[in-house]
C-alpha cells in the first residue's frame, strides 16, 4: 500500500511518516518511508511518502501563478492508495502560507476526484487518526452499505454542520461553497 502524506509546511508530515513506519513495523508489517528523491519502492507492505510532487506543484502554483506542474503531480498522486492530508492544528502560521497551501491542496484533490483523509491531533493523537484512516481504507467491506442504507455523513461536533469545514476553506479561497 502506498500512502502519501500531504500538507503545508510545518504540519508534521515527516514526524508522522516516521511514527507510522514504527507503528506499522510494531504491528508486524514491513514499512518504508520514501523521501522526495526516492521513486522506487522496495517490496514492503507500506510505502509512506512524506513529500510528493503535488505539494511542490501547489507551492509552485501559489508562488509563481504557474499551474504547469499540476497535471503530472496529479497523475502521480492518483497512483497512491491512500492520501493523508495534515490538518492545520499544530502551529499558528501568521504569514498565511499554511492556509494558502492547505486550501489549494484541498481544491486540487477535490477537483480531480482524489480521495483523501484529513488527520488532526498532536503526537500520538495524530498517529492514531492516521492509523484509523489506514484501517478504514483496508476494510472495503465497511464501504458497502447495501441497498437502501443511508450513507454515513460526518457532522461537526462543534456546530452540527456537515459542510462547515468545506465552508471554512471555501471562505479562505474567497469562493461561495457549493452544495453537495
């Protein structure tokens, strides 16, 4: 399984990659952390990329208003089995760069229909969130709800609005949210 960790600068990608590797190995799996320079994956159960072309392409797009790197980066991202997007809950970024990168990553992932899970929390909480996403991904039977069964919909525990995170990041982009 190839897992890609995406996120703005200083959102804990490298820490999570190393923690995931250790946790998966403790569970008896082979796991390898791939750096940005590594392309080949040795035979292992889990390959964890803590840097992907998509993050670089999004940062390039933001800095230079140049989208030319996005098509190749999106194609490479589509080859990953699971994408984990780092939440913005670790550090306060007063420059706004983290929010810009995060919003643009979400926009690109959604525009191209690339599935992802957002992981939040500090330290072991973030690791537990990532491991839960991996377990969910590995249990496709949990996706099959059968005929007539309503799909589960996440509802924010703060405001009971299932669209709130979408509305927040759409507001950051200066766009009105679209109803699903």
